[in-house]
C-alpha cells in the first residue's frame, strides 16, 4: 500500500489531509474544554462498555464455544478494543471540531444509536458502509487465520518438529526487557523471575514460554526460558487436523451466509473462533499449565482461553502497575474507567487490598482475586554506579505534545506541562534546600513526542549539581534500592514499590488537585507544596543522622 501511494505521488495530498484532520480534532478538544465537557467522550465510552452489541444464538456454542450471553460479552470486548480504544475519540473530536460534519465511523447499529442519544449527529449511511467494510476485512482475516493454522498443522504432521515442552507456563505479549538478564548482578526484577518466586504458581514446570522470538533460551533453576511464536501449538494428530478442516469450512460458510442476513458477528469473530477450535482439538498435554496476561491489554479476553480453561489450563490476569483509577475531584469519586467493567478474566493477581477493591467494584464481588504484593515486570538496563547515598528517586509522567495528548481526550487535564514542570521545579527546590540529590527517571522515553516546554524545563534544571537524570529504560526497582527516599507523580506504582522496600515514599501534587484521601493513592501520603516537601525531606535527614 505504501509503495502504491508513493508511485501515485499521493504522499503530499495524504499528509495535508492528515494535518487538516488533526487541526479539526484539536479544535474539537478546545471546544469541549471551553464548555467544561472534557468528560463527554469518556462518558460515551463508558455507556458503550455496558451496551450489548448483538444477540448471539445457540450457534455461538458451536462457533465460539461460549453460551450466548458469554459470547455477546466476548464480542463486545473485542469491539471495545478494535473500535473504541483507538479511533472513536478522534472521530468524535473531529465532528465537534468541524461543527457541521456528522460522525462517520464504523460501528454496529446499536452503538451508533448510543452516539445519537449522547448528542452526536451520526452519518448513518456512511457509517453503515464503513461497518460493512470493517466486517468484510475481519472475515478475510479469519479465512487467512484458519488457512495458516491448518498449514501449520499439516507441516507439523509432515516434519514432526513440534518440540516437547513438558509442563510449561506461557506469558502473553512480553518484550525483551521483561525477560531475565544475562548478568544477575544487574537485578532480577523481571516478570519471569517474579513468577518463579511466587509460591502459588504451577509447580514442577520444565519450561516458561514467551513470544519474544529473538530471545535466547536460558536456564534458571532447572527451568528453561523458551520462546514460542504463538500460544497455539500445532496438532500431532491427523484426526484433529481433519476435524479442524471440517469445522473451518462449515464455519466459513456460516459466516458468509450470516453477512447476507445481517448476522455479522460470525464474520467478525471467525479468526478468534478458529484459534479457539485449535485449542479445543489440541491434546491437553500440549497446553500450558498456566497462561498469564497483563493489564496493558485488560479488556479483551481471547476466546481461545475459555477452551484452554475447559481442558485444564489456568488463565491468570496480573497487574504489573496500580495506576488504573481516575482521580477523586471535588470530594467525589468518578465512575469506573471505560472497559474495566467488561472484563471476564477468571483469576486476578493484584498488589494490595486497594487494588482488590477496584477489581471487585469493576467486575463484581464474586471475582477470584489473589493479593500478592508488588509484581515486578521489567529489569531494564543497569543503573549508574555513582548513585550518592543521599539520593531521592523521582518518578514523573512526562507530558506529550498537544497534537498527541489532546486526541486522547482525557477527562481530567493532569499529565500536562503546567503540572509536570511545576512538579520538577518544586522537588528540585526542596532537594537543594535539604542538601539531597534528585535522581529523575522518566516513565518512558517518548522522544520527540514529549512537550517542548517540559524538555526545556528538564534541560534548565540539568545544570544543577543536585540534579541527575538516568535512562528511562532503567529498572525502577533497582533505582529505588539505591536511594534513600521516593517521590512519585500521582498515582504511579513506584510509590508502592518504594514502600514495599521500606523506603520513605510519597506522592507529590504541585497544585493540590488530588484529594489527599483518594483511595487511588493506596494509602501513600500526598504532599502538595514545597514547604511540605522540605519538611518531609528534612525529617529524612534527621532520621539518617540519628541512625548513624
């Protein structure tokens, strides 16, 4: 596609269209802000989270392996990720910014009706055509997925290369930084090492598998850390492959016929159903004892995990962070953020009782939850060796450029330059007054996406002898271990990591926006001015002198 665009010389035209669209979105954001309605789009997403999208029949049991009610919720989860998480907010902003242009966006009919009830003018005919095209693409994707799975099975039956893994666990969507490092002296704060230390994990494992294909196999306490291209393993049975082929042909025909009579969900979910069937026909001994998913992908539970659970595998959802809730403002707690109420994970691993309460508020009191303490996720690169003993680790959230931040349409403007810059200035001032060293670790390296005023602020402070900045890819926990205290932006997880290591730890809110009794702070104190910071840091110095 990119080559065709280049050959036809369409790049300048498309770039101009993209800039014009971005200007409309930013204009829409400013209008919402001026009208004090930044929460309007979040409210729409919340309604969609709780609005059923279709009425699956008993065929859902044969197609997805789920009863109709569970099938609808799975389909809704799938669409919340594919159509609501990204794209919808931008489409609504663009409509608001252009004033007279209706919303043109691929959504099912019942959700288009929700937009109208929420006060948006929807181009129904155009949106219906876009929706039809979206369904057709997913049907094609489903056909390709079924063909690839079948080809994988046939190749295995011919070449017999399916590696025997014995008892194993599988981690979904990890990166190289989440795997154990070669040099144990650099720390072992990755999720794999955390899992190995967790007493309730599956026992007698021979392998821990992940999908980081280019990672080398390692051996830790007689357990191999092994890369797998997919959690779906090929069959070693001809009968299983024949069953899969027959099901694929029948399901494809049904999905195509369904489009003709306006039953769109089999076409949409064909690829997911094929993956579930791969698991259903698989031998239980080739499945993982445990499949683990993390909270970066919290909404959609893959359909195949239901089949794996029925065959004896355990499906676990774990939180590697705690910054999930919106801020309490004006003495009132906001509603549950979009998507969380649609979760259907069978078991949750959380850090503490505060997070357990959040999960129960989202999905119900019957949720199966284990409180396991902080879950470390990433080791990262080694920290510098010259960290002074009076260093204070500072963890902020760098603000993005308006062109990136505004299309997200967050209902509370907090992670913006006004707060982020003052956060750095105030902490540096208190650090200087109490003769500490400020070690800043940004949340992540966002490069040119960072707001220019934030970059200028950090650069101006970098000349101070009390300032030190380390690579964002450094392990937060490793840095915390080397510092005497922790200051975090609300409500990042580093404050709880510091507390777990017995380090003095607070949140700093420079403009007093956060309610000091907000449950999202998990019991961590919230300071809100330089004087409070100075007093807190002075107390730390006095305690160290007393201990010495």
